[in-house]
C-alpha cells in the first residue's frame, strides 16, 4: 500500500467517523427528547421510522448519483447538507420549538442526506484502495467506523446532555460535521471515469434493482443482512424502553447500553480488518444471523445490566460484521458501472425496509409487550440464517459463474 493511499484512508476514516459521531449524537438527543415527551415505544418506533424511511426512498437514487457523478463531490455536498440540518436543530432547541412533529422532521432530514451520501461514501473505499488483496480488509475496517463514532458519541452523550442539555450534544455534532467536511475536501483520489451509460436517472434506478434481483445470491446477501439490520435497528431505537422496563435504569444506564453496542461493533470491525482472505466470508454471514437472533433473545430474557451489556454487544457485533461482509462482497461481484446502484439497493433494504419494520414492531410491542416481540424477532432471525444457508448452497453454480465473470482469484471465494 502506497503512502498516498494510507493518507487517503486516514482522511476517509476521519470523514466517516465524524459523520457517524454527528448522526449518533443527534439521534441520541432526538430519541431521549422523544422518550421524555411521550414515554411511548410507539413514538420511539415512529422516530426510528422517520429517520430511516429516507433510506427506502432515496438510497437507490444515491446509488445512481454514485455511478453518474464524482463520488467525492457527492460526499462533500452531503456533508454540507448534514451541517445545515444540525444548525437548524440547534436553533430549534435554543428557541424551545423542538416539538415531536419537528423531531420527526429533523430525523427525516438527517436520514435523507445520509441516504444520498452512503452509496458514494462506501464506493469511495474501492476508489482509493485499488489493491484487490487490501480492499476487503480496509472495507471490513471501515465497517467499524459507525461503531467508533458510536463509542465517541455514547461515551460523551450523558455528560454533554447533563451539563449542556440538547444544545451541547447538537453543538458537538456540528463540530464533528465540520471536521468531516474538511477531511473529505483534503482527500485525494484518482479521477473517476465517466459512466458510459446515458440512460435517464429513472432507467438507471430500475436497472439497479433488476440487476440485484437477477442474481439470486446477491439478493440473498441483501435480504439476510437486512434481517440482521432489523434486529440492530429495533434494539437501538427501543433501548430507552428496554432500559426502563427490563433494567429499571435511567440516562446513565442507557448510555452504558449504547456503549455496549459500540464496543461489540468495534470488536467486529477489528476482526473483519484482520481477515486475510474473503474465502468463506458468506459462511460467516450465516453465523452472524445466529449471533444476532440469539443476542436479541437474550436481551428479552435478561434483567441484569451485565448480561444485557453482553447481549447488546452481540447485536452490534453481528450487524457491523454483516455490513462489512455485504459491502465487500457486493462490490467484488458487481459490474463496475453498476456498483453504486447495487450499493444503493443494499442500503435501501438494510436501512429503508428496516425503518418500516421497526416502526411496525414498535406498535406490536405496544400490544404484545416488549419481551414477546423481541423473542419473535429473534426466532425469525435464527430461522433466516438457516434459510440463507440453504439458498446459497442451491445457488452455488450461479455463484461460481459470477466468480469467474468478475475474476475472483482461487482461494478467495466468499462461499
């Protein structure tokens, strides 16, 4: 790896980590304010829906942008958008105008900009790391950036909120936004070749969806990672309720649980970055589905913060590993001109479909109870792991043809 590539990776990580710090701090603040205003799992599910719905609506368009235009320029523009949303949030808090409808609007705005940004941000990794051997390791390490950001945000959230209330958390989020913006501007990468496709945005949008659905192994990867994302999203958005009902805790205990997820995800990212090959990486994705289902079930049955901490780590460990795996495999096995759109479809499922499901689960929990709802989700996720294993075995001939078409070297086959 050249010196310039290493410098670019550092700048990329600074950008990505600080974006996540900003988004997490804003999310923690909006969730906590929502909990204080309503105390309702349905309301928390709704704010989760508002923040993640844009991934369903806009991620594939973000993928089209990643294919049609320079990905670095796209990320710069989106970072400016995140900065503006954070500034508006600060103004609403200072003027005491942050009602529940405006909380939903701020969550939707954050999610919208992030959904457009994410395919270009993920695609940048392969732009700056052209070595086929190094790319999976860097992509695996990059998957933990979300958790590094969560560690930083969760470890400071309680202190910031206690000392400076929501203004302090949003102001810190703004600082992180500015650091991210400077870092991405300084990143240098090879000129992105223009997309030879001259189709309209609408046509390219449809083409991206058809491409994923045409290759069933790719679709299976997207769907199983979506199930793991649903577990992560449901636990994350319902942590205030889990903390209050199961553990009888407060804001400090909630901060500890947020930190647990961050530690689990960070450990997962470290593990992924140390893998020397992509061989059988999709088999590990099956294991992640089992870890995810078992961990969320453990959270439902635990009434002790220590065991809940461990299970929360498991939820995030599986989630980050799944994100690293599917972002790596999908880019390895996708034709270059369609790479951004495939990442957009993946993001739309992982975050957008998750938004719909976790909102529905919030209402289910309201009527069935949180414990029963969590156990149901855990059982479905474990079953999904078995189904994914069967599908991949059945689709082995298709996978082998894709390996051949994409030039995957012997000894590095993902399944």
